[in-house]
């Protein structure tokens, strides 16, 4: 009787997916937001606010715009004009609201551009500074829903390709309908598949994917009939077909 060969322990090497503009997968779920960043610097308003749930791709959009525009992350102050700033999670930012207001107001007065991301609209943000809320409500607002099927499959395929993992498109679909509809979760899941394939020295198969889903707990409750989780539709707040324009105030 021969002893079974122990699983290989894979090196957990860091993998940083590219967040460049050319790496954005564009579908109906994010088309308006991509159109907005692509239209820079011809924005109708110098402040663009991208709102969406966790895992909807806000950070990738912000990173793509930063690469295009040369923007820097907000660190509490405003650089000399003309500046370009990214403020991630402005609804939960630890920075002083007065400092954020200063940056947003300076952009409004022509000093530069600000792209901010948030999980909720300005009216729902827990802000103490009324003037900051007012400035954000005047900004161009683009909303993202959870990733649709095309975006999730496209991102999964790219993440596997980035890691040089050969996978049948049918298996990508199998994975996409059994995982949480989140681009962050897609990244974690592909990393887990990569580790499992290295440790077991197996090709990526349906059995391996099922094993990873069970072990990682990255599979949400699914519809019993179809085995899929329905996507949330993307929404739009204003018409940016010709480039971002400020929304009408209520």
C-alpha cells in the first residue's frame, strides 16, 4: 500500500491585477460610469461622484481615471491648481469633512477636478457638514448596480488570464452563477482557485471549483431551480450620453 502524496503548499505570492483603463470590462452595468471618466476633461461639472454597492467596480473606475488624468489620492489637502484628486469612499472617509469640503469647493471654483466614490447618495450620507452635502448633491452623480452576467464573466475571464490559468468558458459561467455578484469576491475566488490548483496539482475542473466554493464560503444562497443569483440592475441618475452634466437639483 502506497502512501498518498501530500498536497503541495503553494507560495502565496502577491498578485496585483491591473486597474488601468484598458483593462476595464465595459457592459451595461458600468457603461455610463465608463463614459463619464472617458469624457474627462470635458466634464459638465468638475466633481464626479460614482455611487454603488461594495464590489460594483468603483475603485477600478477611480484608478482608471487616476491613470488617465494623473490624479492623486486625497491626503487632507489640496495641491496647487490645476489639481486632480480621487477621494475613495467619501461617505466613510476618515479625513476631516472640512478638508474634503475645501477640495470639492476648490474644484467647483475651477481649481481642478475631483472624482469621489461612495456607497450611498449624498442625501443618505452621515455627514455633519451641510455645505459638503450641498456641494456633493450639485456634483455629477453616476450610479452602479451589482455586476451583471456579462461583467462578472468578463472580469473572471480576465483574472484567470492574468494568472495564466487555462479555464474552459463553460467553467467560468459555472463559477459566475454560483458566487456572490461582486468584483471583489471575483478576485478573491480566482486567487483561491489558483492556490487550490497549485496545491492539488490539478487542472481547473468543475470538481475543483465546487471544492473551492465549499471551502471558502464565497458562494451565496442560490436559486434552487437555476442555481444562480439574480443580478441587481444598474441605475442612472443623470444623462451622460454626451458627457457628464450636473443633475437638476430638487
